[in-house]
C-alpha cells in the first residue's frame, strides 16, 4: 500500500527517504502531513534547535604509551599529548 518516498528537508536541503513503514506509522497516529525535516534536523530541533557541528579531531601519538590518540585540539610540538587511558591514569594520581 505505502511506498518509500524521497523528500527534501526544509532545513538542510538534503534528500531523505520517508519509508513505507514511517508512512504507515504516521497514518496509524492520524498524522496528515509528511515530515518536513530529515531525521538529523528533527533531532536537532528537539535538542535545542541547533545541530551541533561535528568536532574536528586530530591524531597524535601518546607521550606515555606511544599509541595513537585522537584529540579535539591541534597538538603542539612543545606539549605532550596522552591517549584517553594514560590521561585517566594521570588524573587518578
């Protein structure tokens, strides 16, 4: 009865699929209008209205164990960088 339908998000302009299952769910609940926003934009509106941008992560080598560490800041040559395990150990001490 229902078929997947491609819609365009009114916030970000990206295409998204309004699946047959979602259409059936909407019909069961008595919703008459199709969704205007993609799932990410709907969630962003629910969580304060603004989508959080993805945080840029940088790769560094842990100064303690030598493993690869991903950090949310650009490492500097004059400061050591630690992986999450080594950083947690240092905080406990």
